């Protein structure tokens, strides 16, 4: 799970929004529930108080009675519920008939908890019981006895049961918050994943397009307008790039082609001039150096032309079963002559067959470039080892030298065109800076890979891996003896 991904952000935003909405609804629900519960409580209390007042026989002297005659059992029960929580006072708040009080009310009176209630002539008030319970009172004036003296009846009820219900519903709500966050987050994550899937698919297909297959188009089965718009925009951008690339390639090929003839003429004429007998020595050495430069230039131009043609597909690769064993033996034999000139020895161990699907000319060219580099960048008296091993479905060809090596900073660029790690040295050795680009192109055209490991002053090892031809891919084992 990547926290910087759009999917994560969408999932998280979804969870946050749903939780906020859930909490807001919860808060409103709680407030409404609490308001209605208290309202209903008050109206019940008021009704109970009035009933109680009508049933309370309160003579100026003599016994106070509560008549329940003719009442249905439910109302008798309601009256019984009130009995522990009532008090009667005169208009000044002096308690009348204390013998009527329950122990609970007496305790509250003793503790002074009822002073506010007793002062009230009518309406609701609140007091805290000695056990901490909240009691809501309703004070109701009524006429007592025959003289119809005004007294106040204070009737109470504990709010504990409704508070408990409200508290419980709030707790249930709060406990469900983490669950809601989790569920809404998971749903958001899944939905965002589904919504973004088409874009991921498009990105995957788009990732397969490189400078070598710019003529490809992204096609997606997802028909959503947004996805199609992205795909269309991408395809038209790739189309424009393809056209620019084509023009560049064409220009390279045309330029190289145009340069070949005048270069050949210059080369020929310089050779003729060099052959004439009566040349002063300094002019001769000048012409010889010109000829060397012309040689190099011709090589560069030829390689540019080859690369452009290869990339444009005008020179096709025709793959046939190709055994690397005789090819390597032949190349090493030929290049040994060049190596001996530089006092370098090439070692090629006994090989066994390694057949790939390849174009002999191109493969030959790529291996020559690698061997040629190994020789040119070797130190006199050093060795070069060539090896080819079959590893499962692939053949691994390695060329290791004890030459000048390549610095870590240069390694990422040496396969780029015209890149030379040490231009002065490369130029002296006749390098064009195009050899490795061609190697890379050839190897990749054979579905292979090429990489290098190197240390300055210790040497380099270039490793090429190419798939074996299908019928031969089961042959495994060491090719070197
Ligand atoms: P060049 O024709 O200049 O050799 P390449 O494309 O063949 O061009 O190689 C690019 C650069 O990589 C070279 O200029 C050289 O600096 C470096 N290089 C290639 N092969 C080797 C090697 N075997 N040892 C040391 N440096 C190498």
C-alpha cells in the first residue's frame, strides 16, 4: 500500500468523509433523542403529578390519604412510583406533614439538597439525591382541605433510566466509529482500485512502448470516456514522436549516405598524393595524418549509416539457427592477429554447441565490436578471456579483459551513441563511439541483454545473454572446457 498513491488518497478521503457524515448524523440523532426523551419524561412527570394531586386527600388535620379507588393497576403503579419522591410545602416553602416523607426525601431535606425545589411554586426543577442520582421535580399548587388553603405539591422522578438509555445509545454509536472508518476505508480502497484499474492497464501497455516500437498504439478494452481520452492523447503523442524519430533517422541515414562518396574520393585522392615520389617529408606526414582521420571519419559515417538503417528496419534481421561455437572460434582466430600486434593474448576454452536464432552478419558484427574494444582498451602483455555458457534457456557470452576499465560514472552511458568514456584515448585507438550502441541494438533485436561490470585499471567484463533456439534450449551445461 503506497501512501502517495491516488488509490490510497481516495480510499482515505472516502473513509474520512463517511466518518464525518456518520459522526454528524450521530450527533444530531443524539441531540434529538435526548430532547425527545426529556420532553416525554417531563410530560409523564407532569401528568403523574396532576394525577397524584387529585388522589391526594390532604386535610388540615387528621390523616393524609392517597386514594387509589377505581384506578386501573397501571396507574396505581405510577402513583406508587411517585410515593418515595414527594413533599408538600406551604407557599413559603416550609415542609408540611414531614411524617409523609420517604426516608430518601428526608435525607435530601436533611442534606439541604431540596432547597431550590422547595422554593419553587410551580414548574420543573432539578435536585441531586444523596446517592448521586439526578431527580427531576414538578411543583404543583393545589388547594388542601376544606379551607382550600393553597399548598405546593413537589413530585419527583429519577432521570436515571432515560439517561441510561441515552448514554447506551451514544456508546453504541461511538463504538461503531472505528468499524465505520475501517469499512468505509476498505470500500473506498476497493472502489478506487476498480476506478483506477483502467488507467493502470493503460500505463502498463504504455510502458511497453520504447523508441524502437513507436509505431505501436495503446489499445484498451475499457470504454470509459476518461480512459479513452487519455489513450487517444497518448497515442497521438506517440504518433507525433514516431514521426519526429523517423525524420531524425532518415536525416542521419541521408547525411551519412551523402558523406560517403566525397569521403571515398578524398581518401582515394589522398592515397594517390601520398604515393607520388617527390613529396617533401612534412607534406607526406601531413597527408598521412589526413588519411588516418579520413579513415576514422569513414568508419564513423559507415557505422551511423548501419545503425540508422538497422533502426529504420531497412536492413532486416533474418534469424536462422546459428551455432556460436564455430563463429566464436573463427572470430577469435582472426582477431588474435590484431591482439598479437598489441601484445595481448585472447583465450578461448573448448566450446560445445550453442545454437541461437540469429542473423550471422549482425551477431558477428556485435562480437567483433566487443572483442575489438577489449583489445583496444587492453594493456600490453595482458589477457582476454572469452567464454560462452549455456544457462537454462539462454547462452551467456562473456568477454573479459585486463584493460583500462571504465569508471562507475561512465558505465550508464557507454551504450549511448557517440559516447566515449575517455575521448582522447578512444580517438587514439580509432574509436567512433558507436560500437557499443550497435552491440546493444543487435543483442536486443535478438531478445537478449548486454551489461558490463568494470573497475578502472583492473579491466572490464561484457556479458551478453541471448535465448537459445527453441529446439536447443534444453541443452544445458558448460560450454567452456
Ligand atoms: P569506441 O568506438 O569509442 O570504443 P564504443 O561504443 O565501442 O566506442 O565504446 C564506448 C566507450 O566505452 C569507449 O569510448 C570506451 O571508453 C568504453 N569502453 C568500451 N569497451 C571498453 C573496454 N573493454 N574497456 C574499457 N573501456 C571500454
